[in-house]
């Protein structure tokens, strides 16, 4: 366990483009620890290790150490993004280092696919665990030897015992909130006896579930986590890293504090559910420091409120159920709150970092409205996404006097039909992004909903006798429509009002109330557009143990055949655009090709759910 050490002690520098961070209780804690020198004497052995390993090292160049410790049993979701931003963000801001640690102490559930997915997701969010030549990527299973040694120490020093009560007795004797627990009849065996039994456990001489190793803390503690927690169990299962070496595995509550200590984590940040575990966390590390196995000072645990988003489920187990029951197309379905899903939907890393910042880091929980997430995406895309016109529900508009009015027009072209050139800025506020060019001709696609034969009150777009502007093009006057045998409108008719082309002198002499988007039949590109909506119809789909599958939104995906302007011919997977009047769209990461374009709705222009 020795690697070149890092010298990551630059002063915090404000990152470009991000506003000054509001303070919070974690920042205050770190700042006061730094001021008081709480962690100043710490040594770092260049890699994770026990007390002796670190004592032989140099003074830790990292001012603080945090970690993001996912269990590789699924894809990361938006709640994890919050934790990643908090942990990596604090390390970055305070001259520290954040470790990526795979918490893989549970032999059964882990998978390399998830490990790779987690690495990709953290990188994609914009964070890295390399600091000056050291790659701080660790596996909790690499610490099994130490955890075993620590368990033997606890036994020898009278702090742990092998309990052979049945599982039912153990549960009954644990007591509950109102009732103290009862000591196990195995609690006062000698250390020598316990050590022998524990080694038999390790050597596979007992069946799974027949006995466990427990810490000897306090069966009468008001905190149930302190009532002699189990620290090792027998489990005959192969582990993806250690194979068949072990048939006993440490419990999470035992493993986690040790992992933090071996890695010299200073601030171990977790969510509020772990608050009641803190006394145990401190108890365990204190004992191991007393025994000389670990270096003081120990890491400290801090809890903050988890991110809860309305209309979203953030439990890997439940997300897995959606995938395995084929309710979605996979972990990366654009409706999933996984980072691969959000990415495919068109979410940017900036938008998720903004959400993490905006939702704050505090001790009090609550629900963040889904529209806050959408707002973050809109904000980041508004300033960066090129604009384009797309018609999502096309109906043909025929400009019946096109040839007469355009025949001699400047810039008009002959050929199959007379076409005129139009152009528009790629971004209304960023002229340096350049312009886009497209044609207009006798036939253009418009949105079906932009025509009403008998208009509702307040409808200002196309109806017989009314004038509108084709955006970036001309003013037209609606003259009627064509219908099929069933009476459905199949095309809309209009005449062009001469000398009204956008950008030409006097073009705005004629005032209109409506402006509509369109794409010329001549140069429009057919595209598949996937219109996504929320996956659930209720704000808290899994609250109170509810069956979340019962509130799946049956209309969460609608696929339409659209026509998009020719500037989108060059769109590459993951390019994002604002389709004017519609919202922000992304070229699908998996299915889009320039020859067969596929765009996903990332977010509409306005919040349509809040009202
Ligand atoms: P799940 O229940 O979805 O499996 P988990 O917490 O068990 O989530 P881990 O892989 O153990 O998943 O989590 C890694 C880290 O992410 C932990 O520190 C955990 O506290 C944090 N985390 C998970 N969900 C959220 C959330 N909604 N908000 C903030 N942090 C979260
Ligand atoms: Mg977990």
C-alpha cells in the first residue's frame, strides 16, 4: 500500500463561471477545523493504511479528505449527484482531496458494469479523484484483512464476542424504543473462547447464520445502534474482488468507519439516516485508536438532509425494479433519474451542479420541486444552446400566390420551385455564434395547432382572413384550408403579403399579432422526436411504502414524426438545441445519426406542471 503522495494544498480558488458559494454548516465546520488546526498534525502514508503506515508517512498535504462511497450495485442517480457535488466540491474548495471509494463489502450485489458506470458518471459530472499523481480510487474490499485484524483486537480486548443466539432470540432480546435490550447469554464468554469461535467462523467450520460477532457496547442504550451491533456474519458467497478467500463478511456499520479511518478521511459526510449511527462510529474508532491500530484524530461524521425530488424515485432498488420489469427501456432511459438517464435526456453536468448548489446543504430535509431541476437545466441551456425551428406536428401550408409574388424577387432561385433564402441568428444574444440559413418556398410545414378554421377567442394565429408572420420570413394571410373526405384539415392555404420579408426595409410596416415557426418542405429534414414527460403522476410516488408502479404516468413518452430545419443536419449525438417555441432538445446519445435524426425533449420552455 504505498503510492506517491499528493501535494494538493492549493488555496481554495473560486471556479470560473460559478457564483460565490453560500455558506452552510459543512463549510462552517471545515473552516473552523482549519482555523483550529484540528487535522493539522495528521500524517498520510501515501495510500490507505493502518496507524503505523500513516505514522511513517509525511504530514498530509491534503488539508481535508472527503469521500464519495457508492455501493456498486446500481447506476448512480440524482441523489448521488448531490453527494458527489458536496464531497468533491468541498475538497476542491478547501485544498483537499476527495476519494472515490467503492463500498463493496457486500459480496452478493456488486457488478463490474456498475463500477464502470459510476466512474463514468463522476467524471461526467466534472470531478476527478486524481490529485498530483495519486489516484484516490479505492475499494473497501481491499480492507478486509485489516477489518479482520481489528475484529480480533476487539475480541482480545474484551470489546466483542461471538453470539450464538438464534436470529429470533437476538431480535427479541434487542428490545425496542421503549424497552431496553437483554444481554445475550453468550455475552460474558472469555476473550480466548470468543477468539477461538471467531476463527472457526472464518475457517468455515459453522453454517451461515449460526453465529455472529457482536461488539460489546450497551444493551440498555436508548440508541438501538449501540445495543451490541453485529460486526461480522458468516456468508458463504464469492466476492468479485476477493473470490472465495472469505466466508465471513463485515457489516456495513462496522466497515464504513474503518474505511474512512484507513483513508484518513477528515470529514465523513453522509445523509441524515446515519445520524443515530454516529455514536457507534465514534465508539468503534476510539477503541481501535486505543489499541494502536489507527492513527488519531479519527474522522468525524457529519449528516445532511438527502435530496428528495418530487415525481422522482431515488432508491437503487426501486429504480432497478423499473428496469427489470421493463417499465422503462433501461437504466439510461431518458425518463430515469439516473445520471445516465438524465444525460441521455439532455441534462448537462452544469445543470446538476447548479441543482446541488441551489438545494443547499442543511440539516433539515424536505422536498425539492421537480421544476427546480428543470429550471436549472433551462438556465444552463438558454445561454448556450443554438436555436432551430422544428415542426412537431406538421401540416402543410400552401402559399398560393408564391410564384407571382416571388417570381422576380431578389435572391429567389429557380429550379424545381422558386425558393427564397432566409437566415436567423444561432443564438439571439450571442451573435458570435453565427447564423443559420434555410429556404422558404411555396410549401412550408407548420404546426397543426397554429391553424383554426373557426378560432377560439384570443387565438391570433392562422384562421381565414388573419395575418401572421412566418418567423424570419414573410407575413402571410390565411385564405382557407383543404380537407379530406372525412372533413379533417389536410392543408392550410394562405397568400403572401408582398414586401414583408424579415430584415428587408419596410418589412414591419404591416403589424401582426401572431408569429409562427415553420420549416420549408423543400429543405426540411424528417426527424423522430421523443416527447418525454414525468415518469410518475403523483409528487411522492413511493412515500409511506406506496406501490410506486401504480402511479406510473402512461403518457410519459410520445414519439412524433417531426420536420426540422436544415441546420440540424450536422447535429451530433448529445448536441443540444432550443427548438423555438417548443423547448430544449438533445440529439439522442444512442439512437441519433445524421442520416436518421432522433431528438429528445429535455425540458420545455416554461414550467407547465406547476400551474
Ligand atoms: P440507494 O438507497 O439508492 O441504494 P444508497 O445511499 O444506499 O442509495 P450508496 O451507493 O450507498 O447508495 O450511496 C453513496 C452515497 O450517496 C452515500 O453517501 C449516500 O448517503 C449518498 N446519497 C444517496 N442518495 C442520496 C440523496 N438522495 N441525497 C444525497 N445523498 C445521497
Ligand atoms: Mg446503500
